[in-house]
C-alpha cells in the first residue's frame, strides 16, 4: 500500500508531527482476474490520517494533502474514487484535531527481478505498485509555509 506510506511520509516531511500523526488503511478490496496471476491485481482501500492537538490550521493540512494528490494521484476522477473527506475540531489556544479520509486504488504487477521473492516459470519476480510509475522521490519537495507578516522583505530596499 504505497499510496498510504508515501502520503504519510509526505505529511511528516511537511510539518506534521510524526508523534501526533496516526495513519491506517481500512475497507480494503482485492480486485483480481482469476485467469492469470501474472497479470497482477488491484487493491482499493480507504486511508485515514489523523493528527491530534496540533497548531497546524485545517487549510494548511488540506493544502499539503491536495498538492500531493494533484501530483501523485491525478487520475482520481477517472478511477471513480470518492472525494477526500475531512474533520476538524478546534481546541484551546489555536490548536486542532484534524483528520482526512482518502480512497485509493493501486495496481500491482509482477516484474522480473533477479532478487525477487516469487518464482514463476523459473523466473524470479517481485510485485511492483503502479505508484512508482508516477512517483519520483526527488520531485516530492518540501512545502514551505510562508508568513507574509514576518518574512515579507519585498518592500525593503
């Protein structure tokens, strides 16, 4: 479940405290063809991301998630995936409990790999997620939160 892992990593990379983040998958569905295991299979699942007692504003979390989805899961509508859902609870002192629920569909295929964990027809193979057809670790830049009041130097000469 690469989408779950990579979005979790992205949230942590972008100011979401690892200690305050919970991420898990539920409602998984296995989609496969019974005529050929070599063709692979798909999984459809719902990811839950919850952060508790954080200074992060809801719109900041939504931006981090939506920018990642736009880059690494742009085919959501064509896949028939539901729109992400969220919840927010405002706490004292500008803190929040926040959550996002996102549905993913991920395809796994067998690829030849000399170190693969599966052997089919005398050939070593591994499972590969379609996520890696889209994802380039070097392109997943850290987002910078810019505070225009204290960091705007455009008027200084």
